[in-house]
């Protein structure tokens, strides 16, 4: 059987894993992992998982993934050093529950980043240093970081501390809704450009790319990749999935063969473009946000009770039409 990553030698093909037991050879998921040569945790390397209480770090899952990746000639993406969601309960407050001051928060950020990036030094190909720091209008998101720190200083320092801790890891800023032109993409562009001008060590931009059957278009995504590549930055597609719906709020419908075929064609045209951009040196990694449809975060979201099927494999671990589209497209005609 053709392994998917062998069709795309110009970029790493990754998948998000939601349970480290997948790496055990006894796991039913284990053989599917061979299609990929890059791995990221869907949740297990987020802030709450890595430092559940202050000063108590948990590296078990990260180290299992690193070992699996090494044994299988693959790489690991670290997701994510900082985020406004899935943070440990203590991070922004003191013991009495009061908001901490700027210096305390910066110190906590420094310790979090230096401990984790330092411990895993040399074993992480790319770090999402910060995740989703922008608001829809392109200004900085009004998160607890922003509320307490009051500027983009924490972003700049996060990148500097990450670089200091692991000089070889690529350092990325990751966000959604940025793969077509608009205020959010413009805001990101201005932010990374000013970071580059100030000598902040940033290597690339992660496009999450949670998309649907209709938009954004492949050409919009291509233009967006080129826009950031023109700044000398690397681009990675970090959380790709294609919902079988035509809009985020389309009501529940039957997921027919015809819809899965449409999805397969959309994946195929997207991957043709990725191949071209990777060959130009603009794109280094494409990661699918989950292995099997039944476990996708898009089931029940954002429409309650609505099933989705956005990934490469179904709940029976069988490859879907998208596999044929990528491996033997002529068979679809
Ligand atoms: O761990 C608890 C478990 O103990 C409990 O029994 C269960 C009951 O609901 O919940 C479990 O936690 C869930 C966690 O996933 C692990 O499965 C959370 O409720 C759930 O909210 C969480 O969702 C994750 C989401 O991030 C949280 O924001 C998704 O799996 C994950 O796919 C999603 O990933 C994000 C990226 O990190 C950033 N970009 C957007 C993307 C999709 O939202």
C-alpha cells in the first residue's frame, strides 16, 4: 500500500494524535501512522498538560512521541508553548485568586517556555510558540496575557526565550482564519514584519486551515502562503481538516459518497498546490488535525448533534475517497 508521505517528498506530512497509546505497536491505530512523517499532539503538549500546577512539569507524553518519531524517521511539532485556552488554572492568578501583575506573569511565561523547550531541546522540529494571539480585526486578541501585559511584549519575549532554550527548533506563530486576505491576515502580516524588523527570532507562520467544502479557495490559500514566504518566512499548514459542510453553520445532513468525493477532489487540488509551493521552498509541513473522523473535534462543533467527516480515515480505520484521490487520482474518473 502506498504510504501518503512518500507522494509528497517536498514537505513533511503530519497528523495530530489525541492519545499516546497510538504509538504502541499493539494499538489498532499504529499502522495508520506510517502514512505520516510528522506528529503533533492534539492536546497533550498544551500548557495545562505540561505544567498542571506551578513548577510541576509532565514530559511523559512528549517523550513518547519523540521516541516514536525517532524510531520512524519522523519529526515532532510542539503545540503549543502559549495559548489563551487550555492553560493551567493557576497561571494568571495568585493564591488568593487575584490577577497577577505584569512581572509575575512574564516570569511564569519565561519559566514555562525555558523549562519545556529546554528539556526537549533538539527533539522538536517546530514549536508553535504562540497560538491565536490575534483578534478577527487584526489587532492583538484581548486575552489574559494582553490584559495583564498590555502590549505585544510577551510575544516578543516568548520567541526570544524559546530561541535561547532550543536554538535549532523552528519558531512559529500559529493562527486560524489567516489563509485568505482580510484584516486578520493583514494584522498578522504587520505583526510578523515588525518582529522581523526588531530582530525577534521568528521562523515561520502556521496556518491552521480548518476549512470547509466551499472556502477559502485553493488560490486564496496559495496567495496567502506566498505573501508570508515573501518576507523570508517558512509556512506550515498546521491543523488541516476539510469539513463536509459548505459553511460552518450548515445544518446536519447525510454524508453521502458524493460529498466524500467532492471532499476528495478538494483535498487533491489543495495538495497539488502544496506540492508546488513546497518545491518553491515556501512550505515545509502539512499536518492533518486528527487521524480518524469519529474522533475529530468537528463532530458536534459548532453545530450540536452534527456529525462530520473531515479527515483521511473513517471510524473503522479505513482510508476514505481522499486517499484514492491523492494516491491514484485516475481511479476517480
Ligand atoms: O480531558 C477531558 C476529559 O477528562 C473529559 O472527560 C472530557 C469530557 O468532555 O473532556 C476532556 O477534555 C477535552 C479535550 O479536548 C481532550 O479531549 C475538552 O473538553 C475539549 O474542549 C478539548 O478540545 C480540544 C480543543 O482544542 C480545546 O480548545 C480539541 O480536542 C482540539 O482538537 C482543539 O484543537 C485546537 C488547537 O489546539 C488550536 N486550533 C484550533 C483547534 C480546534 O479547536
